[in-house]
C-alpha cells in the first residue's frame, strides 16, 4: 500500500460503498439547504469519527440504517404495489383463467374497494400470490425486468428518478466516514436487493426486509420461494430484523413519518451505548413531492418528545429527486 | 485519496476486513504446503480477479462462505457445548434449585447418557435453556466473559488457539482479492458474532447461523431472546440462511466432513453462474488435530463425484493451529 497509509481507514468500506469517496471535498451535502439540520448532521459525523474524542465510535460500530419507502424513494404509491400489479399482468397473460380468481380479479378489474376493505392482509395475500412459487433466480430476473421498464405514476419518470437526491448524498457522506449503510425496509427483501447496489450503492447482504419462507430444492439446486410470510419487517419488527441481519444496534437511523413504521427502529438506535442520531423525514412538500401526515402525528410527536431530528422536505432539501 | 488511485480496488473491503491486506506479498498462504491444492486455490483466485478474463467475477459477486466448526476452528468438542456448560454453571450458581431440573441436572451430574439418548433435540433444548430468556446485550456480555476465560479441553489452550492458521491465511488472501467473507455456521449466530471480528476479521453482519426467535421489548428498549428455535442453520438449511442473509449464491464455499453439514452449501455454490470453488476439510490428522470420518463417507464421496477440492489436514497444512 506504500504511499497511502493514512487513507486506509477512510477507504475501508465495502466494494460498492467505495463509490462513496466522491463527496468528501467541500460541501458533502450540496442538495441540503444550509441550516440547523445540515449543521447537526455534519457536527455529529465529525465528532464521532474524531479519534481520541469522548464521542468516538469505532469503525465496526458505525452502523447506519435507512428505511426505504418514503425515506430513500417516494412511496405514493409503493413501488412494491406497482411490481405486484406488473406480476399480475404477466401471470394473467401466461394463464388467462387467473383473471377470475382473487386477488388477481381485483387488480385486473381495478377494484380498489377489494383492497381498501381487505387492508394489510389483502395486500400481503396479493404480494404472496405474485412474489412466490418460483425460484430466487426467476424472481430476480422478473424484478430486474420490471425495474428496467417501469415508470412512476403521476411523475412519468423511471423508478430510479424517484430516489431522493439529498439522501443519496447522505449515504455517500456516511460511507466516506466509515459508516456501513443498511436498508431496513418494510418492503420485500429481494425486490430491493435487485436494485440496492445500482440505486443506492448498497450490496444485497446489507438489505433487511420482509421475507417469505424459503426451501432448498435439492433436485433443482435452487431456493424455492414459499407462499408463507416469514418476517414482516415493520414497526416493532424492524429492531428484530436488525438484530437478525446486522447483530448490533445502529448508531444512525433514518425513517419517515406516514405510517409510523420507523419509530421502533429510531428508538432502538437511541439505546446504543455510543452517541446516536435519529432522523425522520416529514412529507410536507405537496409541490415538489407529496404532503401526507399520520392522523395522530405519532411519528412527529415521538420525534419532538425525544429530540430526534426532523427533515422538512420543504425547507431542508434544495432539490428532492435524483436526475437519473 | 491523491497518491493511491490504483490501490483503491484492493483496499475496497469492509472495515474489519482491512486487516486482510497483509498477506498479498510473496506467499499468501505460508501455512499451506506447496502442492496441487494450494496451486489450485491460487489459480482460481487469480483467474476470477483478472479483468477482461472470461472467468472474471465482478467484485460484488465475490462472496465466500465458510462453515465454522471443524472448518475455521476445532469441533471436538463443540465450543457451543462448552458455552452451554459454562452457562449451566453460572445459572446454577445464581439459582441452585436448577440443579435438580433437566437439562441442567444432566450437565451438573455429568450424565452423558442423557444427551446420547436425547440426540439433537436434547442438545437444542440445552442450548435454548442456557442461551435465551435474556436480552441481546446480556447474552453478548456473557459470551465475551466466557471467551475471555475458557480453555479448550485436551489441548489446554485459550479458544483463540483452536483456530486453524491456514484458514486465517485463506480468509485474508480472499479478502485481499476483493472477496467478501462470511461465516455460515450451524452454531448460534450471536455466540459467533461475539468473537467473529476478533478471531476472524469478520464483522457481525457477515455471520449467518442458527437463531432463536426475538421479540422487541418496548419498555426495556431491547431485544429479548425467546426460547424457541427460529432457524437451524445446518445441511439444506444453509442455502436458506445464505439466501436470507447474503441474497446471492457464494462463488467460494468451504466446509468440512464429519457431520455432512456442508454438502448442500457447497452444492449451492456450484449452481453459481460464475466459476465456483468448493473446498472440504478432511479431518485425517490424529496427531496434530483429530481424525474422524462419517460412517457413510457422504461428504468425501460427494466431493469426489463432483470434483470438489479436499483439504487433507495431514498433507496440505504445514501448521494447523494459530499461535495466539
């Protein structure tokens, strides 16, 4: 390594994470407006990475977890839902009689009340029916095909352009400072793994999500996806997913208000023995993104009570979406 | 980054993995005897990392998985068992009436027939009884205390010295060539995570293993370990654990004969679209390590039928155990 002794710690990130090193010079967060929040993020990262400081966090404990829907990309509608509809179309094309069976029938006939009445269970049934019963290799091929062609409703842009530009910069900034970045999503783990490296510079093994049961098929030498939910990675189940996959509490945790899905994860990070940072995205920008709030304001209230940091999309983000 | 442009890809490994960069000069595997196997390992790594070669594997797909017991350290007896006995001692000290209850009674009275008769189930019950019913933070503290004091029976050395020196070199060599190294063990995931970084340079999130069910305790803001098995990471369940945690097939998979536990993992790697390498450790050195074989020789026969590589400890390893 000769001439670069001092830089080894900084470059010591995972292979995909090495795209990170770009943003370190001058302003690491150019799409964030200058203000208290941006200052607080930079102050936190600076103090916990300063060797000898009482707040120093060893590199192996610099774990950062990000929710995905509404935190790294838009969630109106969920990309997971778009993929389920895409799968219905493909499956009905291949086997037209499916169009008479639920939940396929409701999708084909655009019967919204079926899902409104059915709630979470109807949605999970739809996802199970469209995401399982195939090998992992087949599922990944299907997901990649979907992402290559899909556009986001309303915005008419490829799905890659509904990623939040400021968050891409934040991921890069954290990685450039030795943080290992993870996605901890309520979405299904393999759908996000299909694009985590390309969209976010995050390798497949650093994605934690909702999973179905798997079975090793010895004759096919492949993993078969079973139509039974294994882990629903939302709310109190997010710390559970983090323990199983990461094995330690995050020091930096970022989620969003909208479905109260990230409170437990942010709280879990606050129990870390090292200084932690909680960040909650507030969707309050009806012009550039979307505006939606929880009826009881639980996420924002919890953030206020615990002095967690809140991103006001309207005020804190200079630019919302990535160009390409 | 200035002067070290060309070295970035080589140092692009995870933080703990950066201890890896040592072994690249001259002989990367000094504790391996010169011979066909050592030559084959080096030839494989060379060809798959050579850009432009038809065998080239992109860095994000260089996934290497290693079994632990009998592959990275000795398994006569299992360290997991020693830890369970240690926990029984601690638990009985704290609550003497436990000594009258099974499975504690059998351990206290050194009643081997109880476990011989009870088989896998009795062992899992013992592990559940001694490894759960506490928070993750408490479990980790207990595991670290155990490792700090324990000696390996027969050998009278600290547990760190039952690691295989040639395997530590192989892990380093793979990481220096951009492979991401994972432990895929039948042992319980948290016990190995307590030492994976210190013993093997492998971060916690790169350990896949047997797990119990977890529950997030909101009042304690902690994960509580439940006495119910979630995933028993052995045989056909190893590919399942790999899919859940890693999300792709390994290209390099290493296990050992003894309990036929790694055949499915090695087979799973052979289904990779990239060139793969299978390595099976044969425990045939009664003088320096142990000598034990499966009754039906299933692992060695499968290796022979599939042309997998076999480590003869007696012939291929110049030195077996790590000094410290």
